[in-house]
């Protein structure tokens, strides 16, 4: 496939277009009619809670961005401040309202910036490290947004199957439409850095090492309890038998940009490992509860 050159202008245009096309979804435009609340809660309660929490954690993600990229440029600023944060926070508020309609407790977002990010942020004042941090930030964004797209696709399909048209069409569908634009932003931004040769070989090497050591699935925040919760999401969405395909999907950008020349890295092994770890932690937790 011929590779297009991604310019800064192209990324800036993309961000402007996203802002014009997709204003944040107002809470009062959604129809929260649920025909069978018990069935929805049973099948997707946990998924809704997980997604609501992760979406509401966008405010921490913004703080992390500012820690990691102290010299953030106008396109990045416009993306997170005018497009991404306003859209994601509405996703969170709407999903959280829906789960409370289902008599579930409100989401509890984890809003504390981790010490790992603070450390990388301190190092990022050193310009060559900031480039590495920036690439890792984009790769994280690409992988997590792809996970969001896949989760909302599954959820949308499942809710339609259950005949829950109102919430599928007025909540999940509009949210789902906004996620691919986020993915594209991160994907284009990471690609542009590598295409322009912004990183020297030692910086790419460092990016590979750090990525392998620090990869986390969306919303797991490096903590076992969230990893186990993510395992439950994978099971509830019926994706546990397709972990390798799923890993390939959510790792496509980094396998192309970081590992293209490395044998056998079509599916980044650390991503597949993270998926198995989540499912295992969930299964163990359930077994402990049962025993
Ligand atoms: Fe979102
Ligand atoms: Fe998103």
C-alpha cells in the first residue's frame, strides 16, 4: 500500500473538521428508554460502568498530556481542548447517567496522575526525551481509541439484538461515530513523526523498550483490579476467543511504526500478553469469589 505523506497541515485540517462535524453530544438529546433494564444490566452493566469510568478519566488524560508534552503545539492543543476532551467527557456523563438509570452506582474515575507519568514528564523537559514521550503518547492514543471503537461496535450490535433501539441509536451510535476521528488523529500524528524522521535510531529503540515495558489496555491504569475489570469487559463483549485478532487490530499502528523490521511482530506480543493477563486476572477473581 503506498504511504501518503502526513503533513502538519493535514492533521490540523482533520482536527478542525472533527470539531465542525461532531459537537459534543448534549445529554438532553439522548433517549434513555430501556425496555428490559434487568437484561441490559445483566449483560452489559459492567461494560457500561467500565466505559463510563474510562471516558470520565479524560480529565486525567489531559493532565498527563500537559505533564508529558510541556511544549504542546497549537494542533495538539486544539485537539485536546476543543475536540477530544469536550467529546469524551460527554460520552462519560451520558453513559454514567444511563448506568445510574439502571440502578447501578455512579462511575468512580481514577483521576490521579501516576508517578510513572510524572517521572517521564520530568525527563521530557530534555528535548530528545520529549520526542520519545510524544510518540508513546500518540501510540497510546491510537491503541486506546481503537479499543473504544471495537467496544462500542460490539455493544451497539448486542443492544440492537436485544431490541434496545433507543439507547443503541441515540447513545452508543453517536458515541461510536466520534471515536474513529480520535483514532485517526493519533495514528496520523505518530505516522508523521516517524515519516519525518523526527526520531533518531536510539530514540526509536528507547520508544520500543518503554512501550514493551509500559503497555496497558485502555483504562487499566497499571492496576490489577482494573486489569481484571477489563478481562470482564472482554468476556462480556464476547471477544475472549479472538484475542490474537484483537491484539492485531489494536496494535496495528505500533507494529507498523515501531516493529516493522522485527521478525514476528505483526501482533505485538506485549499486547497479546496484556489481553491474556486481563482475562486470567478476571477468571481468578471470579474463582476466588465462588470459592
Ligand atoms: Fe469516547
Ligand atoms: Fe475517544
